[in-house]
């Protein structure tokens, strides 16, 4: 039985551990914190539960091609999913758009507000309806399908290729009405991503395949952790790995921060890619492709995350609200034109009855916060300044809310870097732009045997379900190399 060491107990590491245990490997996971989950986490402040990660999860319905993975990892049996009827409320210059998850309702909403854009609205809605039958094979690398996978997707290939070659911004620019364009940008406000990233999520929402996991992100992670432990896996907490030990062209183990050398037949990094490549391996096995990615990084923008526990019941309100400011504000060194808030009243785990948790995430600059963090007083003052600016704007949308706040938590990119290890505080790794969509970094390195990488730093887009899927793919690949039949145990 081969011994496998997995670095990191986030969703990727736990999922790899589950599939490895199912296939006869003796695994140990080493995690630098005292809990699992990594980015997929939640935390308590007084009577309130604050959450950083999951708003909706693909694969949360039996009709999804990802659902078998949810079953295999113990999530489907343990987590109840909530499916909202209203994905988002967006307000700009007195106009309000409700993004309904039901396509027919969403079409009526758009036509009612913008009847002059009927032709383009109906065109995009027809495309969303078409993609409600889209079932990409999740047992293969998304964007790099094999021959039989392509056959299954044959009806979608023409539009799929077009939608991956045009940005969200260029696609939505087909609408002539500037207010409609601005409202639609806010559905998925990363304009450089492929237009596919608008069409497919709307189709998934309609199918109820993008639900929110009741209990929050950490509860989701813990279900996979429970599955891993039930399969006989072992996790060592407060055990940060600082080096991957090599002998010639082989990886033979790892070294912990406490100075322990632990031998292994296989080592898998399921943690931050930059730390793995440039620190744990001292930059010795980097390909030109990897070097280019890290020297000219295109990352998900880091965020300021503000969480509030408030003595107000927002039950019945749209969960996710975005609104354009009357005039731009400077927040964290960046001009901000839009703000938002999300509430969690659909989940009783977050707040006592009659109260609510509110959260916002504001894109910001990593370097700005990294510089300020050098002076702790300046850092705390800047956090307070950001909080005050946000609360003043929130008060305009929810009058009286400032006096109802009972708990506050604010995290910056430095917080996420310190807690999760994610390079430059980027919570989801590489941004899947038109140029990077479908691109995968090598999970093996040249001239280095017995070592693999998995997780959000191996493919643009990240996301919890895809990390689960990639973990399955990796262990299936390792089993093939070891001439072991890949199996899944109930």
C-alpha cells in the first residue's frame, strides 16, 4: 500500500483524500490551521455565523452531471440545498431589475422594463433555454474534452466555441440601451470572462442546479472531511508544510514547520500554487508555461469582505442586492461605482430568529493593503475608514441599519492571504478570461516523479465543484499509472 501525503485540507485536499482512500492508498493530510475547509469556511462572531465562500454551488441537484461526485463525497446525503426564485436585485439610476432564476419570469421582467430591446432579449433567452439541456461531462477536464465527450456535446459545439471566444462585455454590448447593458453586467460582473459564463449559470439556475448549501461553507467542507475520516483517512492540523523533499528526480516526503521530515511514496499539493512551486520546491521545477502564468498573473481580484450581524429581519427580501452609487467613492485605494449586500435569512444557522447577517464583498488592490499592513495602526485605521464609508451607503438603502448592528467583521486581501495562503489574496486563483478559458496548468512537473498538484491553481476558474471533480480525475489518473482499477465506494 503506497503512502500518500496531501498538503492542505481545503475542499481539494479532502476530495483527493477521499478518492485515494477508496482506491487503497494510505493517506495523510497536513493542514496549517486547526480546522479544514481552507477558503470554503465560516466563522462565529457572538450569536452570528459569518461566511466567506459559497453563494451557489453547481451540482446541487440530481439532474446535474456533477451530482454523482456530490454523492461519492458524502455531500448529497448530508447537505440540503436552498434554491432561490430571485438570484439578484440590481438598481441603477432609478431602474430596478430582478434576475429571476426561472427563465420565463426573467424574460418577462426584461421585456416589461426594456420593450425596445425585445429582439436581443428573446435571442439571449432562447440561448439560455437551449443550454438547460447542456450536460458537459464532468469526469473530464472542462474545456479539454476527449473524443466521446465531444460527441455528447456535438449540438452545443458551434455556440459553445463562439461563447468562449467573446467576452461578457462584448456580448452584452449588442444591447443598445445603456441602462440594460449596465444592469446585465452586474449579473456576473467580470467583463473579461467568456460570455458562456452568463448563459450557462442562468441555465443551471433554471434547472435548480445552482443551490445554496444550508449550514454554510464550513459545514459543506466538514461533510467531505467526515467522509474522508470514515474512509480511514488521517488529518494532522496545525501542521504547516514548508518543504517538499526530493532525492534526484523523485519526491520522497515533506518537511513541516516544526522540523519533522515525513516520508511518502506520493505527495500531492492541494494548497496555494505559488507557495508550492516557489517556496516548497524552491522554484526548481518550473516550466516556461508556469513561469509565464506567475510572472504575468491574471487573477480573480482580491476582495474586502464586510460581515454584519444586525437586529433586523430581512426575511422575504431578495438575498443579493447590487446598487450603483450616486457618485464614485474611493474604497481601499480604488474607485468604486457599485456596492452590494447579501443576507442569509434563508438559513437559520446564521442568526437568531428576527435577526440577520449581511455581507458585502468589494474588489480591491492587493498591493495597497499589503503596503498598509506594514504599519498595524494604519491598517486598522484604513479598515475602519472603509467600514464607515460602506455603512454610510448601506444606511441610504436600509435606513436605521447602522443602529441595529451587533457584530462586525472586516477582512482584507491580507487576511485571506494569511488565513488561506492564497497568493496575493486571490480567493479563486486564475481568472478564466477568454484567453485562459479551458487552459490547464500541468498537474505533474518535468523531471519530478511521485508529485502532483490539484485545486484552483491548476486551472482558471476555480470553484468548489470543479475542485472536487479535479480531485476525482487526479486519483483516477494516478490509479491508471499504478495499474490499479479506479473504484468508488459507497
